[in-house]
C-alpha cells in the first residue's frame, strides 16, 4: 500500500528533532554536522537566534495579508536588495522554480512590449537545473525528469555548458535571452568560468537579447559574494533567487533591471503567498546577518580553507577523489568512476556528516554560511574517515 506521504523522494532513514548552528540531532541524540543545509538553504544554520526571534515576533503580529495591500516588510526587503545589487526592482514569490517561471515570463514580456513579440525562446545549458514546474522541466532539459509528463514546453534550446561558439550559433531570430546558473548546483557543482560569464554578457549585448541568471543555489552569499555573477564583474538583466534568501523560510525572488521589470505591470504576474509580512521579515533578518561587515569575507575565507582541506583529501585518496570544484561554500568533490557519490554520502552519514549528492558523481558540500574553520576541519576529518572506509575492499563489498 502507498505511504500516506506521497513517495516522491528517496529519503534517508533519519529524522531530526532540533538543531543549532551547523549541527542537527535526532530524538535519540545522535549528532550530525550539517554540510547540506537542506540543500543550500539554511544558510544561517539552524535555530539562528536573530532569525528565530524575528519570525516569532512577526508571526505573533501578522503573517499574511495578500498583495491587495501594502506590505512594509516587503518594501523594505526590496529596497535593501536593490541597494545591495545590480537590480532596480524586486518581485517576491515562494520557490526557485516559481522565481524562474516569473523570470522567463519577464524576459518574454519585455520582448513583446518592445516590439519583438517573435522573440520568446531561451538558450539553456546541459547539466542545468531550474526546477520541477512544466516549463522549468523543459528549461532543465533532463530526459529523466521529463519522461512521462507529456510534450515538452516550447521555447528552450539547450547547448553545451561553457561553449561560447555554441552560444553564438544558437542565437536566432526567436531568441529572447539566455538562462544560466553561474555555478551549476544539481548538475555537479560546476562553476561557469568567469571568462565564459563575461562572454555570455557580451554576446547578449551584441545580439540585443537578455541575460537571465538562475542564482537560486549559488546566490545569497554562497559563492563568497552576495551574488555569484559579481565574481565575474558583470551585470545581468534579471536574476532569480530562493533557497538561502529566507534562511529556511520559504521565499523566492526575481531581481531585475528597470528595463525588464517595468513590463510586469499590474495584472501580468502574481502569487498569493508572495512577499508576505512573515516571509519578508525572515528575508530581512537574513540580510541583517549577511550584510553585516565581514560576513561575506568570512564565507570566502572559510570556503578557501575548506577547499584547501579537500585538496588535501584528494592527495590522500588519489584513487577516490578526482577533482575538487565550486566557489565559496558551494563545493563539490568529484569521485572516481566506480565510487558512487551515493555510497560516499552514506559513509559520511555513518561518520555523522550530512552532504548532498550532485550530478557527474559529485559529493556536494553546502554548509551553513556561518561555519567556522574549526567546523570545516571537523567535516574534513569525518569525510576523511568516510573515504578511508570506502577505500577498504570490505566496505565496497558491503555497499555493493
Ligand atoms: C533548487 C533549485 C531550483 C528550484 O528551486 P525550488 O525551490 O525547488 O523550486 C532552481 N534552480 C536552481 C539552480 C536550484 O538549485
């Protein structure tokens, strides 16, 4: 018989009762170092006192009023995001897929409203992940996710990741823009090279199309900058955000330049929950922490420390670890053929370390952005023990 909770996920047999900072524990007090952060989402760690107090205070006043009224918390959050980024205007929603849907709608609308209604197609990249709605499945282009869900939504043209010639060849009379993750997350923690990002920006300018970046996973401080595209010194036309932007409270956003945002007039786009007092209070609390002096520098510093430690693991386990890649505190350990990332993930759980598998046989580390170098070292020790167990023939037999 089917489980009451629909069986759409492969869940580990672990349930957490509470957490604090980078730690989570079960009801029977087994402690885990959380280097997954609910898939790059609980960026302030668990039970962050400022986030908890802000949510509790706001919940006791008013949670939701709809967008029929002004929402001061949303106005303030939008103003702060505008001040801290390339953007002129922000739309709030509830998830990454929803932010991407709205972002593609904004790009299409901008083309239609400026006399180019034939331009509606987006160029996307192999290895991308943009979410699970019907259109974002098409943007993601992964046959495994598309299978059985009917005709693929029109308007997405996928090309190899990182290839500027392929991009220039793919731009046609119907192309409205490029949809790109500055660092691919689910696809295997693959950063686009900074030169590629600059080249994409230049090609978009040359052909008069829009650059839309999916910063759902790599944004909000995770790369060591508030937004990952800042590492390349470029300005996109529009970006999507979610995951870390609410610190674990559901919140998504579209951040856009005025030339894109001004076409989403009243009645063109909306969402009931989007930008509620409660969600935006959480978003403001996250910004209070992330915009404090030294916070992003610390993400960068601890990220480099963790990276160096992972390179050490690569040296110690040459037969297991093939590559270390990523940016800031979104790092991937690419494992050798024959060592499944899911086996490594299971061994890490055995050592009290939570990680997330990603594409291309990568073990993804996305710890809370508040971790210390000591916690990074603790994770490295645990990962070292997990890899040592994987290297033992007996462990391989047991795992197989
Ligand atoms: C997680 C993710 C999404 C989808 O976000 P949801 O909140 O699950 O809809 C989209 N794009 C990227 C890059 C992501 O990592």
